[in-house]
C-alpha cells in the first residue's frame, strides 16, 4: 500500500482562545491580496475614483462647520472648527468603519469561506488595515489644514503625548475588532443584529466627544457617564495631543485598555466557537 503524505492538516480548534499567529503569517499573501482588493474596489467604476477618499471628509467638515459651528454655535475650545471637526470625523470614521467591516466579516465573505480555507481571523485584520489606509489619507488632509492655520498665525498647542498617537489608534482598532467579532459571530444566525449595530453606531457618535468638546458637559453625572464610553478617553487624548484641547487622563486610558482587553478575549472566544459551524447557518 502506498503511503499518503500531507503537507497541511486542518484540525478544529479545541481551545477557544487559540490564535495561531504562525498560520496567519503563512497566509500573509492572501491577507495582502484581500487588503488590495478592498482598497481598489471601494470606489470602483466611479468617475472620481480615489478622490472620494478626499471629497468625503471635506464635505462632512463643511456640513459640520455650517450646522454645528455656525447654526448650533457649539464651541470648539478655541480650536479652528475645520481642524476640530476634521480630526474628530477622521478618528471616529476609522473606528466606525473598522467596527462595521469586522462585524460583517462572516456574512460578507460566506462564499469565499465555503470554497477555500484560510484563517478566518484574517478578515477582521483586513478591515482594520484597509481603513487604516483611508485614515492615513484623511490625516494627510488634516496635516495640510494644520500647516495652513499655523502659517497664518493661529496658535495651536502640540503636547508630547503625540508620541502615543499610534498606540491610541491601535487601541481604537482593537476595540473595534473586539466589538466586531462579537457582532460578527451573532449575525451569522441573527441578521437583524447588523441593522441594530448600524443604528447603534449612528447614535454612538453623539455620546462621544466628536462634534463637541467634553469640557462643555458640565453636569458631573453626565460627564462621568460619557467618560465610561470606552471611546471617549481615546478621542480626548488624541485631541489633547494634536490640538491642545481635550482631557488627557492615564486613569481613563487604562480603563479603555482594560475594557478592550476583556472585549477582545470574549470576542475571540465567541469568534472561534462560531467559526467551526457558521457555514451551516449562513
């Protein structure tokens, strides 16, 4: 009898906390292809193409400055409204896009999952990386406006905490992945949760200091409730480091980090549990 030799053996994961980084590294080529595919097809068959990466945040800033700054007269604590809203929109947009992309990873890629094997965790990582490229473009636009305001004599304070900026973005990304894996695991069976998540995100932005500074919330109980929002400490820290406006607190950042860690552990356990049989329910 001839012996069969197998190069790859696929076995189910017995530990719900298993995360095989070696396997993810072996499939790095597929990961890169998925990232390029997502980025290229974002505005495929459009007239303006990649220019939408620039037009979208600029149009949003115009609306925010007109409505919230001009009509509602919401203060920005001395920061030029364009910079205040552009930074807030970019950072919040990254978090929301990562959360949406991760939460839809099972349902949106069911056809691919049914045809070829690769680590399912790659898809949430693809969502984070793709949106990071979009965030980079928007931050470049922010830098252009920032330089303009500095050149025209506007005083803007930059604190040393700016060196923490990559870590703060990473914290937001991990938080979005944690939430996304939980919703992704549940939406394989309950599709209406995806609709509910979209509503949650659209309301969540209003309890996060994106379009207003946290300093304008003077009620102590409301201020505490908003600070318990895990995105708030990160958003405030980013504003403080780049604009000199905001509240930087190590205590609240540690809270956000601990919240994210618990979220990731629970999300990974649920993700690994559901991925064993999700093709039977999708």
